[in-house]
C-alpha cells in the first residue's frame, strides 16, 4: 500500500514542472514518550524498568535499522529545504539486532528478564545503504543506538523521580 501510494504520487506530479516530490522512507523510529511499548528499544527499556519480561521472537538476531526520533526530525528539516526530489531512505546505515538492544539495556537496568517465543514467520534481516543520504547531507550524524537508549533511560528515570 505504501509503495502504491508513492507510485500514485509520482505519476500525479511527473508532468507538473511547478512542483517536486520528496518521498521519505524512515527506518524504525524510536524515542522517549512513544506512548505504547512497541517491540523495540523503547518498549524493551520500558519493560526492563518496570521489571516485566521482555519477549524476543526467535533469538532476536534479525537485523533492523533503528532511527532516533531527533535524527529523523533533523533530516526532515534539512531535506525540506533541499533541492533533491525523489525517494530516499532515512537510515544511518548501521543495522543492529534486537539482541543488541537487550545488551545495551542490560548495562543500564540490572537483572532484566528475557524469554523467547518461536517465530511465526521466517527471519528477515533488513539493512540499508545510506550513501544517497550521506551525499545529500554529508555532515549529518546519527545518534548511536547506545546513546539513544541511554537518553530514553534518563528521561524515564527523571519522570519516575518527579512522580
């Protein structure tokens, strides 16, 4: 559905010289105050802080791109005013696993509880090349997964201290 929507938008403006189209495809975005605890950095950290069990699908070894929300905002703000027109993946080019997330969290929250559940679908790795983005924004830097999780952790701890 997303791809079909992109193609429809491209077809709609392809002959219109008065406008351009920028299609952004961000990686899995995470950050503080996500609202719900999804399967990923925020959800895992929230579960660890609450002393809940974190459940991994399979062994948690599938690769994903995780993008800190502040980095997405920075890229969007800069590309809005850029001359580039077309499709671009908003990724840092450094895929990590869900096991990597668990390792980072275990350094912040002692004695986290993790179990695994059998996969219901085959394992799929997702890795992306970000050369196009780096070419358009050569000075862009991305928050590491470690720093992003640490930022969320500090935000959650400060919230608990206020309550």
